């Protein structure tokens, strides 16, 4: 538990992605099996323990700590599990070091009646950081800012094996991943995934640039709409049905409606959407499904999921990925003709002769559910990652609004000395009829390092109040904010939430009174 | 005034804690005629007193920080040497907090009261250790008086810092430390762990380090952090006041990891709130166990609590059958100095 808890502790405080990768790869390099495998499982949400932890801890702590002192401590610390880890009256010395693997394997095989005494024994022998890590582990939610993708990237970094190869074997393996670590450390063969429903790394696109658009030959490309959902891979092989996100997370449990209907022997690529009849629902509706680990019957009915298919990777045992896109497309259409599973359709082709014609279509695309256009080379094989020159995305022009900077917050890591996170607002009429600003969004990117320095200076010179790391500034500076769309939100005072807001331009020249009003933003809501 | 009625001869007014039969204050907040000063931190050693009594180390700290420790006269008193002030005897006893820090023992008509000042029980190579003084009334600090505060071994935190320095050799480590005490203790702990590179200092920390060295505390090679090229600081440890590590001053450092050596770092929300990436739990104050054990060991029948989280400590004191009282002194900062 010592090295695992030290790792979690560092990760929890480390904002930088690269630093996290270094901490993780050092851990994988220096920790023996099977502990590192269980750590990997814990970090990638692969461990579940069914135990009534809250109740057990409540009973244990009540017997050990004066309730008044516990209450005062809990109020100060702000988190019950952390308070218990810190307050537990134990020495943590003079015992055999407790291994992570021992904890995991013991809990997995223990009778529920044994948990209180096991937990007591462990809490007694661990130090405060280890106790904190133990409780986090048992709750099943580490929350140290490590995604499964990041953990796999660290494995790739440490082992010098391609990330795509690791992602491909990932879902066929289970904790403590002995085969995986044997392969990654050069002591074993690559685990075989033949015929398994495992994740095949997706082919991704590049944002097209104007000069590329000017030189591409329309005859070499096929255009499709870029649907505004979540890119997914759906697989049904060897009796396993799976739905994977773009980064290889298994999201099957959240979307039984689209997974269940998939016939045997296929791997498909498509866009996950919420669709009512033939209408694509706003992205917000899909978001509500994604955020739930298990889905209620009511939700299935009110927010029905759908996959709009882009590509086919396997049919039966045949790997179609080496075929040109145009061939795969034919296979996809033929396959769909035969099986036509409900809650799927094939994304249609957008016909065009010239780039000028395409540009017109692109500019006119304001319909809900369309994010822009995709351009795919007719002869592209299905390549993992983001290969150059094959697939282009051409996102429709962003929406723009002029908003006034209201609050600035210190960044983290490299930006910790800069006020780099901005909350901005638009005008509306206050209760007395006077115009007032209401916050509509927050962003910390879109500007250059040079601009960040200028903004930081401006904020320090125009602060009217400060609360911890946050400064309230005079409402004088206008940002032109770019965003993809805007939705209704009950969680925000303004009643709206923007998608991907970024600072497009800093309007040093524009008076704040001339910034936009809230109504301008609400008029852009597409629901 | 009755000796066994402590609050008849030790009183609290807006300037601080006053000993009536001796005619002096201990660590007064406002300027007074006579002050006994426990140690040199600015919330205890204020400017403007007419006469000041303290250890010679504390007087030196006050001279360095305030220019002059007193308007009219100073008197140095060595640890353990009694001094008569009227019918009162005053003795200064090591408190183990920082260089020169003292508990103030006040004896009057056979009754003994000890004002702890700030103190800690754990080892510190830069100052003499806390000594238990049996007394009737113990007046204690309570900065970390919650049972979640158990400071652990400071050397383990230094090991953590050195591991990070080895793991991120391409970055500087900017460690926030208070200038008097924490700074020198951390340097001494780093030296004890075998770290013999130069340690780089923010300009505000130099003077206290020089002072410690003049009293025989060796700190190894120290260099100013302002001046050298950015590259020279790569992979190095830089100490700076807490306010500087996350602000503009730190921009001169090569991609720094921000650390903070403080007892508050035990609580995650405190570290996160300040944007600390490497919290080091190193405190110059007593933790919960030290506070409660010290109270028991002094044998005091009554305990007064000066500043900090007095609710929890008073609850504990009352649960052990002693009399307890919160003094609510003004002007004490909620800082781990």
C-alpha cells in the first residue's frame, strides 16, 4: 500500500498530464506483479467491491473517537473518508507491510461479516496516507484525475509499445493483468485477441485547413455529415456484445438499447446519438445518458439511443480494415441491408461535384445534430490513430458572442501564477431595471501566452475584490467568445450553458456596455 | 488577588495577557510598558514596547525584523535562569518552536503558571527541545488542536521531496516556507538527509538564515535565487515565502513544482486551495497528541487556551476533569510559522 498510496497522493495534487504520465510509468516500472496490475485496475475503474463501507466505517469510528471531536474535525476537513483516515488512532508501525494485492484479493474473497475486523486490522497498521488510499480504493472511486486513456498512455510510455496495440488487447484482459505486464516488460508474447469482442483503436480525422481545402481533388473524396454525438465502436464477437467510447472505455452498461440488437460477428464504427423518430436530439440529451452508469426504463423511453453507422471493421472473422474506404462502405451498406438491427442506420453520403458546392452545403448546415462535414479519401484503409492526409473534419463555423469578463481564477501547474480561468457574462435587466451582468460561461483557452500575460496584468490592475484564488474585476473588458452551441441549463443562474466556449478575441477596444445581452444567447438555443 | 484564583492576577485585556503582580504582559498585541516575549514571530513579537525581556536569540530576531526590539531597554534572559520582578519570579524554558523560543514560567506566592507560547515536542536540529515544566496553570496554544492533526515524522516528508527532485530533474522545486524557523529547519533536515547541493533562497529568507548561522546552526551552502540564470535552477530546491511560490516571483524559476512545508498540508482541501502540487507536512507547532500529552504531563489543574481551534481542545480538557478556558486573544494569526 505504501507505493500505491504515494502514487495516488501525488496524482491527486498533480495537474499536468505529462507529469501524471511520468508518475504512473515510474510506478509501473518499479512495482512488482500483481500489485501494479491491481493498481492499474483501480485507476481504470476495473475493480468493484460490494461492501457497505459507510456503515462499517461509521460504526468503527464511533467506537474509537469522541463524536464531538469527530464532528469538529469533519467540519474542518470537509470529507468524511479523509477525516477517518487522518483521525484514526493508530501507530502504523512494527508490522509486515501490507500489499495492495493482499487487500484486493482478501476483500474479493472475504465474507461480509469479516469486513469490519479486516478493515480495523488494516487501518491500524497503515499510516494516514495509506488509510486514505485504502478507503478510496474500497469506495471504488479514486478521483485522482487519471482516465483509462491516460493510464494506457503511461503504459505505452514505460514499455515503448504503441498505444494502439495496448488498447487493442486491453478489453480481453482482466486484473491483475499479468499477461499484459509480461508482454510490456518484454518477458512474454503479445496476448492474443483473436475473435474476441475487444476494442480496435479508432481512425480519427484532422481539422481541415484552408490551404488543404484549396488543393484537394473532389474526385478522391467522399463527404458525409459530421453528426454531433459520441463516436463509438460497437462489437459483437465470440458471444460478447460491447460498446466502446472513442478512447476505448466500455460504455455498454449505459446503452443496453443499442447493444442488445447487434447481431453476432461484427465490429462497427458510428456516432452514438439520442434520436426521437427521425429527429436527432440535442447533444445535451445524450449527455444525460452518458453520465449515468445504469439506465432506468423511463430514461430508455424518453432518451432513446441510436447509432448512425460510418464504417465496418470486421464482418465475421474477416478483418476489413485493410480495404479501401469505398469498399468498406459497400460492405457496410450490404451488411445493413441484411441485418438492419433496430436503432441503427447508415450515415448518408453527401453528393458534391466541386469544393465550392460543398462549401455552400457546409455554410448552410445549421440543423440540430450536425457539427459539420467529414471528408474521407476513397482509398483510405482503416488506420488506428490520426494518420495524415486521409480523413478531414470540417467543423461548421463557431457561434460568437461578446461577453464581459467578471471573474478570473488562478490556473494550475505552469499557470499557477497567472489568472488564466475566466468567467464572463452578458447583460440583462436587473430587478430595478438597471442592466446587470449574469455569468454565462467559463473558459481557460483560446488565447496566446503573450495575451495571457497581458490579461494577467490587466486583472491585477482592475481587481475589485478577491476570494481565495478568485478575483472579481471591474466589468470593463470584452471577450469575443466562440462556442459550438448553447443549451438550456437549470444549473446555471443564466439558464444557459455553452458548449466548448473559448476566448476567440480580446476586444481591448470595445466598451463593456456594447457587449451582448443574454437574450442574444438564448435566441441561439436549439432544443 | 488570590494566587489560587488565577484570573485574579493573570488578566486579559485588549493588549493581551497581563501579570498584575509583576506589571508585565506576555506577547502583547498592542504596545506596552513591559513585555516578556516568547519568540520572534510577528504575531508574538510586536513593535513599540518600552521594555522587553526575552532570550538573546529572540532579541536578535526582533532587532533584525523590527530594527529595535524596544523603545527604552531590553534584557536578555538565558533559559532556566530565574529573574525576580517584584514578588514574581520569571523563568524562560525552551519551547522547541524556533530559535530562541521560550515558555514563560511565572511563579507567584507558591503558584506556578506556564505560558507555552508556540511549541512543538518533535525533534528540531535548529533549536533546543521543549522541556516539561510542572505547573498549576498551563496556558497553551491550540493552532493544530484537532485530532486529525498528527504531524508524523518530518524526515519522511523530506524523503518525499528528494524523491520528487530525483523524479523531475528537469524542473525546479519551489518550496514555500516561513522565514523564521521553518526555512532553517527544512534546510537542516535536507542536510541531515545527505542533500549537499546549494539551496537557493528568496531574498526575504537570507537574513534569518544568517542569524541562525551566527548562533551556530550550520546550514551548508545557500545561494540567492534571484540572480542566477534560469538554467542554473533546473533540478534545484528553491525556498521562498509562501506568498511568493504561486505568484509572479516564481516565474523566474524553470517550470517549478510548487511545494509547501506546513502542518496545514495534512488537510487536502488546504493544499488544493493554494494550488500546491507537493504538500509537505512539516510543522513547528504541537499536533493533537503533543498538545494533549503536554497538558497531562504538566499536571496543571487548569488550562487556558490562547489561539487556534480552541473548541476541540477545551472539549478534551473538560472531558479529563480539568478546568478549561478560552482566552480569545486578539491579533494571533492562524498560521503555522
